[in-house]
C-alpha cells in the first residue's frame, strides 16, 4: 500500500453485511472483497455503456457534435472510470485518484456544452469516507474536486466559449457528489463502529453472565455437598454404630436390642427431618417472603450444641462439653458453620477413633470465638458393674471399627475436612485440623469478632439488657 493510500482490507475475508443481497451473494459464492467489488464494477460499467449508447443515439437530434475520435475517447474514459472500483476497499485513495483522472479526460473530450460525470466518482468518494478518518477523508476528497473544474475551464477556453459557467458547474457538482458522498460515508462508518461496539459489549456481557452463572452453579453445588455430607455423615454414622450394637445384642439381650431399635427409628426420623431441612435451604424463597413450610427453617447453630453432644453420648461416645467466657451472638451463617464443624468433628471421631474420649471446648474471647474438638487415645473397657452397658458399648465400638475398616470408594476420602475448610472460608474463620500431641486428633475453628458488650450474654445463657438497635452482629 502506498503512503497516501488508506487502510487495506483483507482480500480473502468475507465482507460483513446483512440483508438479502449480501445473503444472496454469499449463497452464490461471491464472498471476498475483490469479488464483490468486481461485481459492482461490472454493473457500473454496463450502466455507463447503456447511458453512452443513449447519448450517442440522441446526439444529432440535440445538436451535440463530437470531433474525430473525441467520441471514442469520451466513451473509453467514462467506461474506464468503473474499472478502479474493483480495488475501492483495498486502495480507496488510489481508486479515487484513478476515477478523477478518467473524469478529467472525459471532460476534455466532451463538447463544451455537455457536462459529463459518472457514478464511479460518487462511489469512490463514499468509500474514502467509510474507510479513512474524517479529516483525511475530507482532505483527499476536497483535493480531487477542483481537477474536473480546471479541465472544464481549459476545455471552454480551447473552444472559445465562456469558461466560468462550465467550470462552476463542474465545481458545484464535484462538491455535491464527492464531498457529500464522503460525509455520508463517514456517517455510515460511524454508525457501523457504534453497532460493532454494541455487539462487542453485548458479547462481553454474555460471557460475563455465563462465567457468573457457572461460578454460582459451582458454589451452589459445593454448598449442597457440604450440607448433605454433614447431615449424612453425622446421622448415618450413628445409625451404623447403633445397628452394629443391636446386631450383637439381638440374641443375648433382646430388651437392650429392642431399645436400640427404637433409638434407630428415632434417629432415622431425625435424619429425614434434617434432609428435609437441607431441601428447604436449597429452595430458598425471595427476601422478605415468609416461608411456607416448617422445613424452611434455618440450619441449627451453637444453640443446638447440647443436643448434638447428647446424641453422641447416646451412641456410647465419651464427650465432654466445656464452655468458656460469656456467650455472644454470631451471624447466622457463622453460627451454622460452628455447629456443622462440631457435628463433622464428632462424626469423624466416632468413625476413625471409636471409643476415644472427645472434648468439645467452646471459647468466647474478647476478639475471637473458637471451637476446639479434640479426641485422645481410646479408653480402656470398664469392668465390674454395668456389664450390660459395657457390652453394648463394646458392641458399638466393635461395629464402628468394623465399619471404619472397610475401605470407601476411591476419591471419596476427606470430603468432611474439605467441607469444614469451605465453611471456615465463607465466614472468614481459620481452621486448623491435624494430629494432636497426645496422639489423637484436633480440630480448631477460630473466628475473629469485634467486641461489643451489648451483644454479650451472661454465662447462664440469658442475654443482658441492651438498648434497641444496640445489638452487635458479628460478621464472619
């Protein structure tokens, strides 16, 4: 491309366009820039040839006389104007220059009383306006306008006629045809750019929406996995342990086995209720709409920690619950996270260290709320009194060990720990899980909080009086 030319357009890229004509050309295989512009040049050439044939047919009747050979030069010059249109979008400035040169030749060859012009000049100026920046496009087009007017001036002087009417006619027609077409082309290019920008932004918004949707789906699936795992691991592990104990007592101690069966039935109902609760959480209603089902209640929090420990003790586990400091309110999501971590820790202790004593410590400090679940080495079997109770406990321990000894499906280990870490991240807490110095296992969940005396409850669990609106909610 020459330095004075405009930006080149790929000759093998399909011309973007909409409409029936573009679709028709595409179906016919005319898709390249050069191919479509060549088709346009052929159509303009045929139109120019038809107009010239009509002009020569009426020339004698209108008193138009062409000198020897001038008619041929005029016809060739006007027809040649259509040929540069083949490269109008590849070399727009060169196309306008060639069209203008042919126009100058046609003006010099035409009779003084005949003003000649052609459609190629309009198309070339329009193309310059669409492809070049507005200042340069106007400068290039304005530079081409005076040339036909100067040629008309020379032709009029050579013929001995008044030069200014003919030159003024060419100047005026050049301004209207060329500069006007250039301005129209610039407006069309601006609109095309605006529409392209809108399409680009729409595509970006669509990609962003898709990414947001995928992230929301992944987050929702993770939440579902955490809730289902917490409920299933806690309740089903207890059912497995109790079922193992009943299996061993069904012949030797039917009364104890019957009581164990009743416990299993009650625990099964509780498991079903918990699963319904999870479904209710997953089917959240819009903000401000009252829940239409009792199962839409929020998940349990630290207020249900006593019941959780009681359930573990009913399974024969040795669990101590220790509270330190004045209880304080937590945000609902943080409250539920503490409960689920305690639930998962007790389930893991029951599955992986059956018979080991477990200590649950809930500490309310000035700048932190911490939950520590620690299990030690399995305690020795008790002897003497309470043989039936010891037998049941031993059966539970044996059943739990047998269940723990069975390998689970590949890739399913460690889901509880993953869920606990995800819950900790959601509320801004830290989770430390690993072997304890005494050989057991320790899980520590610590949540930094902002101290607010109005949000502190006394050790007895009754909240101290505080002015309305003074409640401090700790954000996780």
